[in-house]
């Protein structure tokens, strides 16, 4: 079995949940196509947790943070929301590499985050 670098997908969900779910699917596909393992809890947890119930939303965020611990990097897409800010702060505390992605394809440094190392 090949061990792939795990990339936590940090992107908006609340608000336009349907549109944001489509976007996170695109982000996850992009990460996957580069040979990384995308971790996007906001694609999974809303399947059984209700975003409209604050206690369930917080449970989802908490479980997402546990998954973030196993990731090597965090890629941030879109306008930063309150939930995303909490994920970014936690990732920073844990010493995770964070990339702020722009235009759905490159990070703010313009180093082609969607290219594998060495390519």
C-alpha cells in the first residue's frame, strides 16, 4: 500500500451548503489528481450531522480537528469563515504547513501547489 501525503481541505461550507459542497468536491479532486489524499470532513459529516443544530455543528468541527492532526498540510480555499479560522488556528498551533490557495489552482506564493514535489 502506498502512503500518500494527507492534505486537509479547509473551505467554506455554511451558507450556500449545496454550492460549497460542489466546490469542496472539485478541490478534493484536484488534490487527489496530484497524488495526495484529500481529507474533507465537511463532505462527510453533514451526511449524518445537522449543520442547523449548533451542538452537532461543533461536534463536526471537533471531529474534523481530529482528522486534521493526521494531515501533513492544510490547503485553504475561498473566503475564510469563522469555522475555517478555527481550523487554521488549530493547524498553526500544531505546526502544520498551511497553503492559502487562490483561483482554485495555485497558492498565494504561486509555486504551483498542485504539482507534486520535484515536478
